[in-house]
């Protein structure tokens, strides 16, 4: 599975962005997906995850109510809709695929993901 994140950019506080993560490989629909981010000089942080079926989602408390993860298996793409952005959301955002297929729950720790895409930078100005 190869992943490519896109959609980052510069936005003012309160604005919105939608990140996309396109994948190659015919088995995309069998993998849960996650979004992580890393701000300068900070550790990698869980943002959101979705199961392979799309029926279960999870997100970090820091983004709850503002960010939404979704997937379109027909397009082999997972999305992260980010609303009401804050300067603290500034980071490089990465998408990742679960190391196990058909997992019915989401995972927050990065160790459960072994396919990673190149990140996309999101900068939120105050």
C-alpha cells in the first residue's frame, strides 16, 4: 500500500481545510486508516482514525467536534475535514494504514500502522 497525503496549506484561524490521502493497491478497502500530525519539536500525535468498513471512527480530544475523518473506497481515498482551525493545529499531517486488515476497531497508537505516506503541511495563522 502506497499513500500520498495532499490538501495542506496556509489558512487563517477559524478557517477550514480538507486533507486527502490517496492510496495505491487494490486492498485499500480492507485497511483501517489513520491521520497523525507532528508539530515542530513535538512528538507524533494521533488525530483521527476510521475502520476498514467506515462504521467506526475516532478522533483525539483536541480535535473532537472540529475534525471529521471519512473514506471513499471507490476512490481509494481517505479524507480529513478540518474546521474551526486553530494555530495549535499547525503541523505536518500524515496518513497511515493499519498493519492488520479487517480490524473492527480503531487504534490511536502509531505502532499499529505500518504504511505511511509523505506528510502535508498545514499552517494556521492567528
